[in-house]
C-alpha cells in the first residue's frame, strides 16, 4: 500500500462551528493535503452542503455539539451515514464528551492547532487511507481470539498476570470481572475466556449500554436473548440503568456451574470514569485487572513492534523502525485510549512514512510535546534526513534536476548566517571557522543576500 495522505486529491472537508484560530489551523493543514475546505456556521447551510456537495470529512466544534447533543450527530449520520465526523475538542469539554465516544464519531481532535495531530486524526478517519490496515488488524484478532498471548502483548508484570488470569478463567467456570480503562484489551481477553476448548460453538452475546443509549433503548432485550448455556459480555457496566443492574444481580446469584439457568457473565468496569463498580467483587470467580498503558511503559515498545511487524508482513509494506529518542517519547506519552491509540499511531506512521526510520520529527505533535527538547536530542544527520525524506520521496523523477545544489544552498545559507552572527559579522573569523577562503565567504554573502 503505497498511498499517502498527500496523494489523496479531489477531496472536500467542511468545518462547522470551530473557533477562528482552530478553523484556521485545520484549514491550512487540510489544504496542504489537497483537500478543499469550506466553512459553515448555520445548521441549515450545513445540511444543504452535506446533501449537495457530499464532502469527505466534517469537523465540528465540541461546544456547539454539547449544546445540541447527540441528536445532532444522529441527524447528520441519517443523511450521510458514510461521512467521517471529527470533533475539535476544547479542554473544558473533554469530560462531558466521554459518553459520546464511538457515537457516530470517527475521531477527536484534542489539539486542533498542531498539524501533525490533525493529520493523525485525519488518517484514522479517512476510509480510503486506513481501511485496509484496520481490516488486517481485525483479521489478526479474529484469528488469534482464543490465544491471550496473541491478543494481549506485553512483558510487564501486569500483562503476564492478566494473561495467566485469563487462561485460569477460561479453564474454570463462574463469572468474570475485568477492570481496566478503555482500549486496554478487556474485550479481546473476554473472547479468550469464552473460547475455551469444547466451547467454540457456545453462544456469545455482547451488550454495551453506551451503544444502546444511541438507539434510545427502553428495554433490555439483549439480556433476555442470552442463551442459558452461553456467555454474556457486558461492556461499560458503570453505564447500566437500574433495571439492567438488577437483572445482572439476579444472574450473579444463580449457579452457572450446576443449574445453568443463566449465562456466564463477563463484566467490564472502567475505573477512569470515576464511577463506583456496580457489583460486589465477591460475586465473581475471577477478577482480572489490566493497568493502563502509561503504568506499564515496558509494554509500549513490544506492542508497537508487534503491530509494525505483523501489519508490514500482511500488507507487503516496508517496515518502519524507531529511534531511541522517539521510543522514549512514546514511553513518556500518557496514551489516553491506551492500546487503541498506539495502534492508531502505527497506522499513521505506516501511511505517512512508508518505511524507514521514525524519529521525533515523524511523530505527531501531541506526542513530541511531552519532551521539552525533542529535536535537541537528534543528531545532525538524523535531523537533516528527516527533513529531506519527504522531499525526496515525493519528487517527480522526470522533472527535478540539480537537487544537490538546491539542498546544499538551503543548508549553507543559514549556516553562514549563524556563524556571522556568532562572530559579530567578523568575516575573517567566520571564514576561518567555516574553513573557506574569505573571498569565497564574501561571494556567498552577496549571493545569498545575507544581512541585506
């Protein structure tokens, strides 16, 4: 897959109800990717544009979205179910947007002023760009669903313990409680618990109250449909309504091993939302805790390498490797969506880098900002290579001539200027430092019009 963001043409985006500075940053970035950008401030005009021009992306400001609620997203998706919606989030709105995660939204832009973060979210939302990669990830997970060592990567003590506990739960019986933040791998390990030998054909039901809230549910039919001999996975248990919680309590009180009058329950709880657990831990035969990625930094490199290697092999893409300085930045980053964010980064780098070495200049800005001096740790060779790589990879081989002289001039001019400034315009001293003749230096000063 040789496609890059820059190669996408004839695409359109609409910016709706963004602050002027954020809209300006998004517009400049998108136009740099050959995406035509339009701005709308009225909902009536937005609906008309979505219907007539059929843009490829929609950016919405979070403040306006919170005023109108999820009904706005549902109405937009009803008319354009295929359009990726990206929410530009302001700091004070982040917590209030948590219930909308996955609700018709393709991406959240937490820092709309940084080009690399805009490109990162854009690559995740662009169907033509990353669908193939995401399909490969889904295929890999489906192939390895029964193997905790394949779906839950990591060398940390917590990762090893989570795999052992999952295998124990798969061999045993009784209900299971997974405790971990969004994106840590609870669902994948839940499938591993269900798919134990001899149960591959056993019925499996999955219920997520956040997803059902979008449908304005008034019943709890997923519980009624669960097979007595099967498994019921309940995600986001902290979002269950009272009636649902009572039904689960009744299931927890039944003996799954002997009477088999209720499904085996696998309950998920996300402690990061600050909501108490809905059910007593003593009701569960197995309690499996998964720490967030920021608390097991030794797993970040292993997960990154695993997905780079497996996806490169599956897609036939050249592998990307990562410099030690860039790796340290990955460890310092907080990973709010955990492994889900890390997989998104791998996809972004595979699309934008197309092989080669990943250094701090290759990473999205929201990651590099965790290091006070990311570029000061790069060698001059790596710094120049990072700047030259996109130029060389995108140039038209039939049109470009004299590239050597062009690049040397671009490097030579700032070097001469810096040395002259450092020597207070003493040309003799500057020429000696540069190792060139004074007359040659004077000629280059005139040629580059330095100081004029």
